[in-house]
């Protein structure tokens, strides 16, 4: 178990280091920059945003892409062909690999796989609702988790359709909310039998740090390094504490195996974010495959939630009966 925890820490650390690297080499190529300049002059109005009225372009491209952004996209491919011809490595442009657009979507594979994650989350929450009744302990915590998770995947869909500052920020804030809330949900479960003061202190602490983190992202210029480092720390804390709690209760609570599998698989699929590579067929990159790999994960976290709510209900019932018997 301790080897798994060490492995988790190492993987997350490597992720943090790699994410801090600037990967927009393609933007510096003179051929690419001159192409963008010429395209903008010939197809865009003086504002660089609107298309020249005589230019024919599909409606969904006009809706999702302004003129200069479209020129930047169109100029990627001549540069990619040059790189392939000369045997150079495929560069990233504006921090992204070259992707073939589909119906104007910037990263169609990530869009589709994010939708699959959303469907998976909603389906498993419906299974949770069928199996667990409202009075069960932890019912509302997992219900809110379903809302937070769905919101994160919705913004992931929107962001990968079109990466602009607003959709990017909403995607990161929504993902941050999910990371923080996952820590809160597992953490609250661990202290559920503690005194009220301990639980109130834990809830207030989680709320304080989440609000502070969100305000930092909203009120200041977006700090990618701060956001990523903070989420890495919270993710490590969630994984380590959950694994230790599962180990401690392994022979007592049988369903902790689902939480263990969830945390372990989350760590393993994170490797796809480490071994980054240019998109296969200009569609499937490591990030999109990470989105695909996370589709089954809701099964394990909701299986844990279902079995745990039943366990807590039985435990509460036995405690109540014992108390009545003593009285």
C-alpha cells in the first residue's frame, strides 16, 4: 500500500513539472507567423475579428471562430506539412496540438469523450438514487457530488468545443470544484462518527480554502502554475488519505475496495497526461484518451457510495436499537 502511495506522489509530481513547460514552439516559426499575417489581411476586417463580407464560411465556424483565430487554425496545416516533409517534430500551436476540426469543434475527440463521462456520471447517479433513499447518511453529499461532477464535464465539453479565455477559466474552475469536493466527500466520510465540532471545523476549513482558491482564479490574472500546483496537492491529499483509510478499514468494511479501485485507477490513467504525443490521425491525443479512460470511473465511486450508505444505515440502526435497549 505504501508503495502505491509513493507511486501516486511521484506520478503527480512529474505531471506538475511537465505542465509547467511552455509547448507553443509552432507559434515562433516565421512561416507560420507570416501565413497568419497574410490570411488576416486578406480575409478579415480591420478589427481582426470579423470576416470580410465576401468570404464564404460555414455558419458554425462564424459562430465559434473569429477571423484571426480561424486564420491561425488554417495556417497550422501548411506548417505541419513542412515539419513532416523535413522530418521535424510536430510542434504545438498556442499550447495545443494540431487537431482536425469537426463541425467547428476544436478538439472533437475530447468533446465526445467528455460527453461520455457526463453520461456515465448521470447514469451511475440514477443507479445511486434507485438504491439509496434520502434519509440515508451521506445521501446529500453524494447528490451534490453528482451535480459538481456533471457541471465539470459540461464545461469540459464547452471548453474543448472552443478554447477561449472564458471557457478555459470556467473549465478550470469547474475542475477545481470537483477536485475540492471529492476531497470533502471522502474526508467527511472518514470523520462521520466524530464529534459535531470536528465535522463543523472540517466543513468550514474546506469551504475557506475552496473560496480562497476560486477568488484567486477569478480576481487575478489566471495563474496556471498556482492552479495546477494547488489541485495536485489536493489530489495527492485525497488519494493518500483515502488509501490509508481504506487500508485501515479493509477487514471491517468490505466495500472500501471500490474506493481503492477508484483512487488507483485515477492514478493510473493520469499516466496518459505524462506520456503526451501528437494526435493520432490528428484526432486522438493523450489528453483525449485520458478523457476516454475516465469514463468507467463513476461506476466505482458510486458503487462505493451505494454500499457505504447502506452500511451507514445499518450501523445507525444498530446504534439506535442498542441505545433504546439500554434505556
